[in-house]
């Protein structure tokens, strides 16, 4: 199997790493995590226990992907992006005792095929990022993001649409959007965007 793991990376023996994946210095991949083939895990990135990652996913330097996150094929996670997993975070319980793993229920960030998460953005679980969506750098995502949506700000709001190429789409006529790079057409209806066949 063609897997490259740098000596300073920590990969738990129960983690599954797909063929052609590279894990760079100081990255940590925890127990029972599953990464597909052709992935790149950047320096200092963290993949939590049981996280599921598809093929050809890029986790840039210091990205933090906490369990039980699920990333589909072709997802890009920018430098220092964070996927949370506790909607009501507390270090201690109501009696002041330190909380442990069994004292709370982890909730997931899920990211669909081809979506990109910008540098230093935060996705606050539970939240779903749609197919080929683009989260701008520094955004804080607190609500689900539709397929092909371009979201930015704190909290993140849709400011446009993007196509598979990641380029902002141009509206050609009401409800019809075109990718200036590929010429692909998309139809908008009821706040959703779909590719034309």
C-alpha cells in the first residue's frame, strides 16, 4: 500500500488510511478514524476518533476535525479551520465536576462532496455543508449550507453561488446562473441551486 506518514505524525494503529494518502509532520489521527485514498493531512492537523473521511480530501495545516465529523469525497478544509462537536460546551457539570467523554453527546459536522471550507473558519456542530458549497475564510457556520452556496461572515450567510470549479456564478437571467469558467448552467428555485443536466 502506498501511504506516506511522516515520522513526527501520530497515527493510531486502529485508524484506517487509504492508498495514496500522505500524513504530514505533527498531524494526529485518532483511533478508529477512517481516511480514504489520495488524501493529504497537513502539518499539525487533527482527526478525531471515529471521524470518516472520503477519497481525495485535503486537510490543510492545523485543521481540527473533531468526532463524529463525516467528510465526503473531494472536500477541502483550509488551514486552521475547526469543526466543533459540542453544541453546549462546558468543562464541568452543574456540580463543578470535570466532564469526561461519557458526560456529553458529540454532534457532527457533515460535509458533502466537493465542498470547501476556508481558512480559519469555524463550523459549529450540528451542521451540514452541502455539495460543492464554499465557506469563506473566517466564516462561522451555525446553520446548514445549501449545495453550491457561497457563505461568508459571522454568522455565515449566503452571499452568492459557486459551481464545481469554485468560481462565483453569474446570473444570466432570473433563476439561471452560469459558471464563467466552465459555462455550466444552474437553476435556482426556492433558495436551492441545481445543475442542469
